[in-house]
C-alpha cells in the first residue's frame, strides 16, 4: 500500500530577521541580516541572532515568567502556524493532535541561571526555584505548547543536535502515516543565546564568529569566514494527510517528498562528507528523484572553515557538474545558526520559491573560497529561475547526525 501523502498547510516562525514567513522571506530577498551584539555573562558583548517577537500575543506575563524561552518560542510558533493554516481549533479533536519539536539541547539556560542566582546567597539552595525541574526536562518546549494549546495527544521534543529541525518534520510525517495523529505541529526551536556555555564552548573550539560589523559576521563559503554566530529562533508547521487537508479546503505550501537520517560514527564534532553524501543520496532516492530533479539545495554550512568545505565535498559528490537546474544557497548568512530551529527555519525561507521562482542568495560572500565554489551557488543577489519544483534541505549536527528533507511543489 502506498504511504499517505503528507502536506504542509501552515507555517509559524520567529527568526532574528522576521516574525512571520512574509517578513522573513522579504528580508532574505532584500539581504537584511538579523545579527546584533548582546551581553553574555562572564564573556561580555558577543554576536548573536536575537528574536524580537511579541510573546504576550499568546501568553500572559505569568506564563512567560514561569516557563522557558524555548517554551515561549514554541507557543508563539505553534499558534501562528495554526492561524496561518486556518485550522478550526475549537472543533479540532485535541487527542488527535501531535506536537513534535526538535531541539539541540534543553535545560542549560535554566540551570546556569539558577546557579548564578543562588551564588548571590552563598549558594543556599532554599533560593532555588521550584519551577526548575519542569523548566529543564527535555520535553519542556513541546510540553509548554501542549499546556497552552490544550493538546492531549503526544507532545515531546526530539533531541537531534542541529539536525533537529528537520527531524521534527520527518518524525511528524511518520506519525501521520502511521495514523497516530491527524494533525501534527512540528519543526524546531532554539533558546541557545541565553546560555553562556554554548558561546564559551564554541570559543574554546575557535569556532565562534567575530566581525566588526554584526550584519557581516555570518559568512558561509567566504574566505574570511571564522566561525558560527549563535542564534535563537523557531519554526513550526502544521502537517496533515493530503485527504484531510483537501477536505477542509486548506492552502497547501508543499508536499513532503523524501527524507533520510544517518550518522557519521566518526567524530564528536568534525563532519564526515562521505556520510553526508550518503544521506543526501538516500533522501533523493526515497523521493523517487535523481539529483538533476532537485532545483534548490539549502545548505547547512555554518561558516566554520572546515565544516563548509566538507559539506561542499558532499554536495559536489552528489550533484557534480551535471545538474544545470540545481541552485544552491544558505540561510545562516542572514540569521546565524539557530541550532535546533535551523533546519525548520531554513526550509521555511525557501518555500515561497515555489510561487515566486526566486532563489534567495547566500550573502556576505565577498571572496568565495575556491574549495566552496559549487556549480549553481547563488551569491549576494536573488536569482530568478525557470523552475522550482523541489527543495532539498540539509541539516547536520554534532556527534555525527545528518538529516536531509525534500519537499516538492504540490500537484493534485
């Protein structure tokens, strides 16, 4: 029996350069980055991608105070996705809704804050917050969304490092095809800029970006790239089986075409281009396509000197020189690395290409690294193209987890 067709019917997001898909997309086409300097405990001013969404739009002040930043971002994105998808929430059976949210890590922010707070009281733990445990459990982002929305179906997070955004959509697709739920709210979120540990960790690896101009700090593929800009953000989608979406007359952004997840099993941090290429090839095969059928490749490249080269090796191994209709871009050049939200946000930024036939560029490439000179690379200016029927989204993470997701133009 052929698996159910799964479609995207709603998008809700907050990114460092936009709080809706329309605003996000416009800034990607206009070359508007969203990087600024913020004060990081023990480290001073650091470059970061900060979201400026209105949390009070969907939460009370008490809910914001009791919960976490990741939970707040999840609630905002979930509510915006449901509104965008025009889901009749009052009539929707809440036990048939699943929430699947990818995240890189969770709990560090709250633990660091609590330790800092009790340090002012000679580390007396009577000042430790009684909200600490629910704030730090791994399922917190999905759990907070479940509480806010009244969802009684499955709600949990998927820990997959920086591949987690893709994994949220992949897992939701699988659950819909299994018949476990009828509506999935899925994607990824990140609160990473609120923990000094991630900044200190990347700095210790010589992988933290520096630049006099924040807007130019994230520069994948450029010779002068010098590391990652840590960012927060979130993007959640509503996914449905095609027949359910059509029955309610939903707008359909795209159809899930294929995906694959594998592991390098070779290093804690360094990526493996051979395994990455295998992941890309397997996703294309699952979609019933060939490399020539892929029109946009959104890269994971984070602007680390070695990581960008290795992903380019993987892409070159799959697409070679024989795919003239394949265009390659990168979204992190605008928003930095949104960690668990990266894959979901970067896919969203490319979805409008199905309608406007325009590929957003990779910005901040003043001097292209020859090792990253891929055929079809779109640099600094948007590119109008003849056809966009497929988008391939790469999202890779530490400890060697790789994910590739392909969506295609919906055709009844």
